[in-house]
């Protein structure tokens, strides 16, 4: 009989303890990838609840109203009547989720290449501007080609805008954080010029109002849940779900994705292996911008239909995409969950909280407070893994027996 023939199989943790460094590292990565996002969300909501409690209100009642205000209670009491409050609220939450999925992917894809794309807001705006232009100026076209051209133009515009930052990073070493911040402001001021007094995209019917033209009906996305013209849930929701699949396929099933991830892990090792680091920096940023530009195009064609100068500073979905990607650990499934969470918070805090539960001025900022806490705690993976390893070190270690060994 061979030595150790009757030894019971090791658990994954025991294998990691007695195995190679790679096995131990893999276990830490799996633990961090699951534990950290959950604890991040829990801590953010706990601290948010403490703030609500400090104002003299019941945090459980506040979070219950947010849940109902986001329409999530419809899941437990489904109805086909969109006129019901819960159904309408859920459709609006999913509208927010659609945009946040795409803005989150814009951040996540660049992260996987080792870059921090905080220019999603500018890329979103550029896509929105182009969609408004193409949606209005090509009113003579049939609906399907008109929609495809407007959506495609918005996507390419976002890709080109982000590609500028990637090109500067690859050629002169300009840090993408600085360049994307600058591009955000350029996009904001370009929008104020486009829709402002005398701007090329200002409403032709009323030149006294700094607002854009409405996109033609032929460019408006079909509504599949709700009343068209009253912010019903449009088919852009399915486009966002498809984008999640595309994101996963590119990163995990294509040569492009392999190269992007290799550059993200180690640019020096990737270059040594024959991968062009500069090319991947540019195209990773371009793909990231394409997701954000697509978000702007879908919003314009799906339910906004026009945009004004006063709407530009009020929009912050591109920045919220950073929190979505960080909470989702830059994965497709995690980004979807994070987008739904923040979409529910955005709509739930503004439509679900009554003045007798929480102060209105606090309700409007509760989402941003939780968003900031998520970004603050996202670096907790180091702390969580340290506690995890400490727990394992304190646990008594037992060696497997060698019963049945041959003599």
C-alpha cells in the first residue's frame, strides 16, 4: 500500500496552507473578490444609517422607503399594470440602472488595463451631444437606420473622446487622470456652447431658451414597458445587458482582452512578451469611452429627447460609474449589481422618502454619501485580507495523519 492512501482529501484552505504560493494567493484573491464588496456595501449602509439616526429618524424606516420608492417591492407583488406606483418606480430605477451599467463598464474596462478613467462624464456628454444632433438632423430617415446611426455615432464619439486620453498616455506619458479631468471640462463647456444662445444645436423654434432641439420621433427608442413619452423603460435596457456580455467576452474570450489584461497586470512583462503596450492603452481607453458614449446616446434617444445648458451641471452619472465599477470589482456581474444598487438609491431617495421619515435635504444627499463611503472603503481589501490571514494564523494547525502507511 502506498503512503497516504487512506488520507482524507484536503479542504481548499488546507491545500492553500500546505500548497504553493500561487495557491495561497488565489485563495486570497477569491476571498477579497467576494468579501470586500459585500462588507463595503454593508459598512456604507451602516454609517449612512447612523447619520439618519443622528437626525432623529429611524434608519430602518428610511431604507424601507428607499426600497419601496425604487419599486423593488414590485418583485414581491408583481402586476402588469404600469400605472401602479411600484411598477412605474421600478421602470424608472431600471432606466437609471441602464445608464450606470454602461458608465460603470467605461471605468471597469480601463481599470483592467491598469488605467483610471474618470472621464466617463465627459464621454457620456459627447455621446449625448452627437445623438441629439443625429437624432434631429436626419428626421427624414426610417426609424431603424436612424436609431442605428444615432446610437453608433454616440458610441464612436465617446470612443474618440476617451481615445485622446489614451493617445496622450501612450505617446507622451500624460497621466490619464489629469487628461480625463481636463476632457470632462472641455465637454461641459462645449455643451454649453452647443445649446447656449446662438449655439449650433440650440432649439430653432425658440432662440430665447438655451436648450437643444428634440430628437425626431424616428430616432426615439421603442418603449417596451410603460407609456411612450412618459419615460417608459425603453429597449436601451437590453442594450446595456448585451454590453455586459460583450465586456465579459472581450476580456475573457479574445486576444484583445488577453493583451489588455496582460498590460494591466504588468506593462513590462507584457512588452517583454511581444504585446504592444501603447496600442493597448489607446484601444482600452477607446473601448471604455465607447461604453460611456453609448450611455449618453441611449439616454438622449430613450427618454431625454432634448438637453439644456442647465441640465449639464446637474448630471453626474459618469462620476457615479466610478463607484459602480469599484463596488463591482471591475467585473461584469459586479458592475450590474452595483448599477442596480445605485440606480435604486438614486430614484428611491428622491421619490420614496416622505418628510415624516427623513429630512428632504438629507434624503437628496443620502445617495452621494453612500457613494462616497463606497469609494472610501473600496481600499479595504488590504485590511480584510489581513484580518482573514490573522484568523487563519491564530487557528490551531493540524497535520493530516498517515494512517495506513506501508511499513
